[in-house]
């Protein structure tokens, strides 16, 4: 079933126990892109300059500028004044708000919560050798469930699971310092079944429904109430 992504309320922010998700397109009009770029810190501007093409630079600038808008609004602070800090494996954070961001193709996905740690992943499926990747990177139980499916259901399930697994790595902040085979996720049950050296019951798993053919997922601490919003675009997306 497809769920609407709605316009956010004009005011307000997530309450305790809530996660607000924002989906944004990364191809804004030139004037909007320029406005977003003006929010960047000198370090971010340096990173923007390092991209090889204008298209890649534009996508990254849009994603980071909108992250500043979303975090700034929740913190009641101008976007340019948001002060990011970075965890041991590169996860950005700010004081007083949990957030995470992912970008792929033409979309960025953001999650914010006042009290729950979050990780998100959005992917534009474009890899063909999904069976080989599953054998290499997925835990045995994940492989068993995946290879019980016929094509093309298996290819769809691969990306659903992949985004859930990435969102877990991003929720814990470990990134790829944790092996993809060191934990098992069941997207249908919405849970982490086990995770080496960690408390799997701390997390809930939420496959999302971005516009096709994208796949996306949220992993959150606890069992949040989730609201889905659009950022920076006037239309609803089903
Ligand atoms: C963080 C990581 C897990 C995700 O990276 P990714 O999927 O390439 O990129 P995403 O767009 O989803 O996320 C990038 C954002 O996550 C955030 N991030 C960076 N390090 C992070 C970490 N350790 N934890 C959580 N979030 C992190 C940043 O905001 C980053 O944004 P930026 O690139 O604009 O600075 C990264 O370690 C990585 O390199 N992943 C590669 C994925 C892969 O090869 N997977 C194989 C699966 S079969």
C-alpha cells in the first residue's frame, strides 16, 4: 500500500516518541540551489568544490542545504548557523536533536527526532548482480528468506533489505566499520533479529515507500510514531 508524503505543518516539531521523515527532490531551480548553497560552511563549500560534475555538486549542495533547513527549523536556528559535529565513524550530529540523512539519485531522505536515535537509507536500484551481492553481504537467515523468493520478487526484496541494513548501520553510527553479516534484519517483521555485540531489541525497522523505483528504510530506537513529509516541493507524492 502506498502512503502519502504530505506537506509539513507550518509550525511545530516532533514530540518525544515521534520520528518525522522528510523526502526532498535534489533538482531544485537554480535560484533555490543558490540559496541553499549560501547556507554551507566553508568546510562544506570546499567539499562542494571537490565534485567532478555540476550535476553531482548540485545534488550534494541541495541535500546538505536542505539538511541545514530541516535541522535549523527543529532547533529554532537559522540554517547557516547549524553547528554539525561528527561521531567516530563520521555520523553527523547536533546537540538536542537526533537526525540522519541519505541521498541517492534525485532524492534525499531525512529523519529527525528529539529523543530517538535514527538512521535512514534511500537507494535508486541500479545494481544488476543482486544475487551475488546477497551471497556476499547478507547474513545466512537473510539469504535463506531471499532465495526462497522467485524473480522478480527477489530483486525487489533485495533492495528492501539492503536499505534496512544500511539504515541500521547509520542508526548505530558504525557505518561500514560493522560487517554487513554481523546482524540479521527481517523487514517484514520490522525488527533486528540479532546483532553481534549489540542489543538488537533496541531497534525497530521500517521499510518506507518512496516514489518507484526507489527503496528506502528507517531504523529507529524504540517503536516511534512516524510522520512522512515532503520538503521543498509543493506536490504530494504517493
Ligand atoms: C554511512 C554509510 C553506511 C552510508 O553511506 P551511503 O549509503 O553511501 O550514503 P547515504 O547517502 O545513505 O548517507 C550519507 C550520509 O550519511 C551520513 N553519515 C556519514 N557517516 C555516517 C555514519 N557513520 N553513520 C550514520 N550516518 C552517517 C552523512 O550525513 C552522509 O551525508 P553526506 O555524504 O552528504 O556527508 C557509509 O559508511 C558507506 O560508505 N556505505 C557504502 C554502502 C555499501 O557499499 N553497501 C553495500 C551493501 S550490500
